[in-house]
């Protein structure tokens, strides 16, 4: 892993602190919601205890045969079109008929009552035969005990989808009652608008289909009485709270407050993101309900008080409900229910917490950002040092230039200075090595010339002395042999010095050679015949099957490397044998190369020694039969030429001991 990645990982680990902070904030927010629950529970219990001595007869407002209903409150008057999408009703607002397939809604505004009746789809033939009708019956609620309640019935017979006409029991058209009947989308629906002066608080709806009747319960429209209204007015509520005054069976006697009127909270975007709670519009799921289910009241009836936290209308809401029992002696007279919806995190309403979080996270983000900048700067300096070091060496590892002096005094600056010193020492040693061969050849040339001159002058003198003194002929003969050996040694030393100078000069020249794009196949076709003439006792043949052999090469170096390979092949193969020069292509690491190979018969090469043959001054030839010394420079020169052309040199044995193959490659692109 790179240093920059490690530092970035360390910076990421710092994010564990915000993660821990987020978990703490969420747990704190949960605690605040639970604290709100306890507060509402205590408030409901205290209010219920205070109302016990002043219990009113709200539990006798309706009879068991009546269905108490608080109508939905409509801010905007709905369009009479047979759709209920403007009613914003929930499941608890629907009143079911005797059959579960029929149901209705009731709402009102300042001038009208609205009734929405939904039933299964009606067949077209039943509409044409007038086998469907709706009966809307109103009852006068307050009558003397010995009198039957007065009723008023309206009849609707839809003949087709669209606006309907309403008639009373005397077949008189009531134009003030308007409606729309729709028969599609898997159900039939009737939407009515009735003026308040016609609408009576008790009514029921009967649907007649093919002489079968489906009736709703007797619905009692609930309204808060004067005593209950006065009681509710004396209770103060905060914004976003709602109070329900319930009868002993859960019927709604009075409602005060509005859940949707929450206090405006100044949004803290960062805190909202951390807590995962975004302020949202609050919805009132019990809006318009006329009765609260017994499941919410059963525990309060048994224990006196109950509270719970329920999911809201969306993931960002929590609904807090607290119910307390109002007692009258040992009996239950009613219930007080407090309701509150937390539309967003309670932490958002605490400006001090928001400021603290902003400061803490600001410092954390600044720290992480600074660490990232520092890691980037550190990685950049190390990368720059790496590039400078790589640029100071060529592809053969020779020092081209020394690093510039670093002005930084830290550890990386000190490392740069040390590398600079190492490169300077390596450069000096490299220059010394490059000049060593020429210096040795220059220094040895004079003494060798002196020794050679002395031997040349001494040879005639000994020959002349041998002629005069026949008695010492044996002694003179030994002296002449010693001089011959000395002369051979001087010649070998001269050859050694000459080749050392040649190798040093070639190694220095290679890096200065310029390449040009040539057809290597054509170059070899022109070169091999001339080399074949140089070694008349051997048969050198050139062969290739490739058609495109263009590459950027230094022609002189390629010819010189080929000459060295052929020289080795001639030395290691018997006379009159065949030596092959082959040009082919090969793929190495997704790159295409030209491969020039020389194949000769002869003995195999030890594979353990083969890898060292391309090193300088390494040879495995038998020395006792050679008049001139072999320094192992030929294959080393081939290795240098191959590296100069972006390739490699290698040697291998042919199968079944048939000979040796020596090759060097040239990169084509």
C-alpha cells in the first residue's frame, strides 16, 4: 500500500469520531422523544384527575344504536366528479354498510355537508332497467318520548354516469341538493352536496340493487356541546399538540388543537443530515375521526393511564400518544387523549446543540482536510524524488546526472541529500571505470613497446653469437625459445589492451548512436553474404518468412552484433558445417519484437554457465589451443546492442544435442 493511501486511510479512520457522534445524537434524539412521551402522559393524567369532580354527561350524548361521526373538515370545496382524491380520508374515516363492500364518507365546510358513497361496480343492464337507487333518510334527533321521530327521505336514481337529480318522497325535484354519479374503475361512487339547512344530524343511507337493500348504520353527526367547548377552551395547548375529549366508549366529544401547526424550526442542514431526520410536513392520521378504537383505550381503562410511541406517516415522524382515564367513582366517565407528532428530530429545535455540532464537525472536517493536504504534499515530494532519481539513471543503470540540492531540512530533504551524495560517488566511480581501459592501454603501451624493442634488438645479437660459438649452441637455442615466449606474451598483452580499448570505446559509443527506421530483412540480406566470404570454410545461410521487418535500429551495431555471433558460431562448430541466420518475430509482454538468431552445430553449453556468458570478461573457451586470448567481450557486446534496441540476448541448446542457438531481439514499436 502506498504512503498516500495509508495517510488517507488514517484520515478516514478519523471519521469514526463523527460516526460515534451520530450514534450518540440519534440515541439522544430517541431519549428526547421518550421524554416527550412521559411529559404528555403526566399531563393527561393530571388533567383527567382535575376533571373527575366536574364530570359532565358526555357519555350519554349518543345511544348504542347510533354511529357517532365527526365529519371531515374541508378547507376547499370538492369538485363533484365522483372521485374522493380531494377528501384526504384515511381508513378510520369510512363508515361501512351492512355489507363490507359499501361504505361512505362525510365532510363539511362552512355552508355545506358532503357525502361520498362507494359501492361495487353496477352492470350496464341494471342501470338501463333502473334497478339501482339510493335512499338518503334524515331523522329529527330530539322528539317527545311518546312520539315517533320525524324523517325526511330523498331518492336518487342514476340513469347514466354524470350529474344526478334528487327527489323527495313526493317525487318533487330538490334542486339545492346536487351530486355526481360515476360507474368505473371497479366501483360505483356517488358524491353529494347538501346545504346545512336541509342536512339533519342523524341520517342513514340505503342502497337498493335489484330489490336488495344495503343500509348504513344510523349515523349521528357529532358536534361539541357548549359545556364541552367551554372545557376545551380552558385548556392551553402548544403548537403541534392535539387534545381529544372522549366518551366512555371512545366516541369523540370534543377536539382541540392541530397537529399540522408545528412551530417553525430553523433548519440545520448539517445536523439534519447527521441525525437522518429531515423536517417534513406533518400529517394527522385521525383527522375527522368520530370514534377512537378500543385498542388505544383498553390499557388506560385498566391502569388509569397509557402512552406509546408509534411510527408516523413517514420515516422522519414519530407519533406520541398519551391516554388518561376520567373516573366517576368506580366507573369510567371518559378519556383525555393527548397526541403529538414529531415531524422531525427534537434536536433540531435546540439551537445550542446545533451550534455545538457545527463547531465540532467544522473542526473535524478541517483536521481531516489538513491531513489530506499534508498526505498529498508528502506523497508528491516522495514521487518527485523518485522521478528525479529515475531520471538520473539511464536504462542501463548508468548515472546521467546528479540530483539538485534540496532546500528542505526535514527527513525527506535529508534523504534527497544522501541520494545526491550516493549518485555523485557512483558517477565518479563510473567515470573511473570508463577511463580505466584507456588509461591502462595508454600506460601499458609504452613499457610493452620498450620490451618488444628490447626483444627485437636482442634476437639478432643472440643469433650472431650462436654462429660464432658453436660449442654453446644448446644454450643459445634455449635462450631463443625463451625470447619467443616473451614475444608471444607481449603480443597477447597487446591484443588484450587493444580489445579492452575497443570494448570501452564501443560501450561509450552505443549510447550516442542514432537510430533510423530500416528494413532489417533487407539489411541482413546485404550483410550475410559478405560475412560468408569472411569465413570460407563454413556455409552461412540466411532465412526468414516474415514480410514486414521494419524497425528503428542502428545498422552498424546490428551488423557488429551479428558479426560477433557468427564469430562465436565459427569457433564452436566444425569446418564445412552449416550455420544459419534466421529472422523472425515474437511477442513479449504484449509488444512485438524482431528476433535475429544464429544456429550452429557443435557441443552443448552448460545451462548453469549460459546465463553468465553475456557478462563482461566471461568466457568458457579452451585457452590452451588459442594463440590469442579470448576475453569474453563478443557476447557482452551483443547484450549491449540488444539493450540499446529495447530487447534482450539469450542462448539455448537445440533439441537432441544438435547445436546451439544464440539470439538477440529488437523492439519494433
